[in-house]
C-alpha cells in the first residue's frame, strides 16, 4: 500500500480506536514530531501515532501489521542510527508515556517506555537510589536498555540491561505480555541487550541500588600532547582498580560552554572522566592518581550530586545536530592501538567530535555470555568514534573521518561493535556483538514478531 493511500483511505480506521494524537504530513505539530535527535536522519512518516497508553500501542501495531507498512518505535528518540523514525510508515511514539514509580522498600522502579534517564534519576534519587543508566539524561531508557547500557556505575553494578527485572511488551501480533523471570523468561532474556526488535516495551522495571545524593566525580583534562602517557597510565590504573571506580579517557576539544574557562575554548585535550560508587571521601582518595598523570589544563574533579553528573553532558549533544558514530571492542590497548587512535584524534575535522575509550570489566564481566542476549563481555576496552558537527555541508568530511578511523582500528577489534554506538551498517560486527546468542535471539524474535513488523529498523534483523 502506498503512502498516499495510507494517508487518504486508512488512517481514519486507526482514529476510531485511538485515544492519543495522530499526526500526518500537513498537520500542526507534525514537523516537530517527526524530527529526532540525530539531524542526519530526515524521514517523513505517513503517520506518527503519539500513544497515551498500552491500548494505543496495540492499536498502532495492529494497524501497521495489517497494512504491511514500515514501523518505527520512538522512546526518547536519542538514537544515533535514527531507528526512531521511518519513511512512509507508522511511528509508534511513546514520548508522552513517561511516568516513573519507585518502590523504595523493594528497591525497584517502574518506568514507561517513553521515559528518559532524567525522568528515572529524578524520582529514584528522591529515595537515595539509582538504576545503572546512561551518561546523558535526555537519553531514552528504552533504547539504552535494549542495546545494553553503559553508565558511570557499570563496573560496580553492570550494564543497564543487567538491572532489568521485568517488562511489559506489545508483541508484533498486537498481544500484551509481561516478561519476567516467572513468565516469558525468553523474552526478558532477549530484552536484556538484544537490541530490540521483538516488540514495543511499554514499561520497564529495574532493580535499584543505594547511592547519592553526593558522589565524587573526576574530570582531569590534560594536554593532547600528553595523550600517549595519559592513555598508558590510565590503562595501568584501571587494570587493578576496584569495581567502585568507573573511569574513561576521551579525546575532545574544550566546548564553548560557560562551565569551561573561555581562554581554553577549542583547546584539544585528553580527559580522564569518572565516578566513584561510594562515599565522597573514599572516592577522592581512591581516584587521586587519575588526577596526577601530569599537569592538567583544567581539573574539574570534586564532590557533586549524582543528578549533576548525569546531566553534565546534555548541552554537548543537542537535538538536531549531525551525528555519525561507530565503535569497536578492543582486544588489547597497547602502543600500536594508542598510536593509531591518537593519529586520528589529532585530525578530527570537527572539534566537537569526541573519542571516548571506556573501561569495562568489573561487574560487567561477571555476567555469563549467555545469561543475557547482550553477548560476549570479555573485552576490557570499548572504543567509540563519535562524529559530531552542525553544518550539513560538513557531512562528507566527518563521515569519511569516522569511517576511515573505524576501518583503521578494525584490526585491533574483537570483531564486535556496541549496537547503541553504531549506524547499523556494520552487519558482520553486529552479528559478532551477539556472538553465540544470535541463533537464540533470532528464535525469540520470530516467536514474538513472526511477521517481522519491527524487523526493518532493528539490529536483530541482521540476525534473521
């Protein structure tokens, strides 16, 4: 069925059983609603179904399946591959479903599928609790959880998907099911890092941990010329670091933002950023060596609130800018890897592009490879190449830089990529990301989405 036919003859069928808002081209609000975080993805859906609840989600899924049109699901919409939208199809928009309910006695939190980490953090911190979430508060909980989820507590409490204990899901057949350890256990397994594509998750339930409101955060920014030494010392430190410390190194340029001295704006640096899970006093002492790798350009380390840590990067990744990201899990982080990485970092075409190198291990590695759909957890380092710029005229130069960087470092890779930092173009790397879980993940997807309603925009489709 063509888009024109869908618009003129069919959408009124959905209107009869829909309580939320249906937006079509030409409607007031459509242009704003169709835009997502990554400005490089400029799709025009035939209809955006802004859902008010589960009944609307079921209606939208059934409508799309019966007409065999493309489907995209939007949670927070903060996805670099742009899977929250589609051309000529139906966007199931959960952005209005953001309620969060905390049970402090059970240390559980239940959040609707359109919630962001800012929504969850705000409510859980009222009770001195956290969920191992992301590092940008505007990120949706749905995409981060379904793809795995790396945050500042990961070495202590694991990935976001490891904290998932239950979920409410509308399947590809429009059925509402609950996934937990007691029912539909295979579905819960797939939702824990399988990349999505098995249904629309209308609510997530997580285990919480006590932390905050104050934490110790390290932010030591060293000159880029000291990059080799900082990288080596960081790698040595993290090899023996306790699980309470999650610390990364990143190459960036000082953003033009009031939190940084104006005279340093635009200066390239290698930064050591991290957080301690525990008391401020213990964190200050345990992380002190990370501030002594040389003479910092700027040291922003100190006590702060968990909420401030979670939102501090928000201004650096605004809605509508251009994003093109790729990633590798590295098998080693020696001299050759460091040299290649720094060579490309010095030639970034955009000063806003950032190259984070994340420390793994700890609690992440203590979950068996087949316990969740996430896959192999043996890598000690995740290299992310985060191309970020504003002007569409600069697309070619920035995309080419990211691609060449990714190609040049592929020989150091385990063969896997992190799907949340992927453009979903890297089929072999995506397959490797799920490792031996690929076959089981495919079977679960076919069970809950036999018609492939969600297959067009999910990394799981690469395993079909």
